[in-house]
C-alpha cells in the first residue's frame, strides 16, 4: 500500500502542476472590453441612399432636425455617480445598486456614450491584491449595468488598485472614500 502511494503521489502532484500552470502577474491593468464583440466593430450592410423631400422644399418649410443625443458629455459626467464598497468586498450593497440604477437611466438618455468603470481600493493590502480587488469591483458594476440593459460593447473596465486615492488620510473615513468605482465617459 505504501509503495503504491509513493508512486501515485508524484504523479498527482505533477498532474496538478501541469493543469494549473504558472500564473502571470500583471502590475498594471489595461482597459479591457467586456465581450469579444466589443473588440471587433460589427460589419454593417451597405445602405441605400434615401431621398429626402427636404432638398426640394424651401428652407422656410423644412423642419429642423432634432439631435439624436439628448445629453452632452458634460451632462453625462455630472449624472454618473460613484459607488462605494465595504472593506475587502466587491459585493454591491443596496446603495450601490440604487446608484447604478440612476447611472443606467443617464446612460439610456445618451445611447452613444461609452463608459469606462474604474475600480479603486484603499491603501491597505498589497499592490497585487488591490489591483485584483479593484478589478472585481469594476466587473461587478459592469455586470449589474448589463443586467439592467446596457450593451456590453459600451462598457469597459480598469483597476487602479490603491494608486488613485481620493482622500490621502490614514483613517477609516478616508479609506471608505477610496473604496469606490468611478464612471468615466470615454467617447
């Protein structure tokens, strides 16, 4: 029995090592599209030119065209609110979900806007840990927005870990402000 175990254990460990592979560490995360479709522009069929009767009407009888985008980029920046997280958590609390619903309403008003979700952490923990946690936080916000109906092609995310603190204090009040996701219009 012992002899069998001595032969079996090295095989199991070698198999686990080969299966798991080596992890590659990335210190700086880059913008990533949520779906592969976001990386490739969709092919569109050529459209036939349409004739308009505005060319034949005098200017005084033509109706002014309405803007297709109801909100400006500046309005979008004001409308998008940050969300905050509990210590060592990427779970969306009730307040964060309500804020994301408000952000969704603003995104519906501007269907052309593309948003980058930036995950941030407080200063506690290693760089690698905080980059991973910031990424999880940003992904959670993106997932929630897509479940509300925002197309994944409009959303990207990035983690800054603890590199962009809002408050440089070293207390719970400062740390609570730094555990956040920010929403940046990236048109």
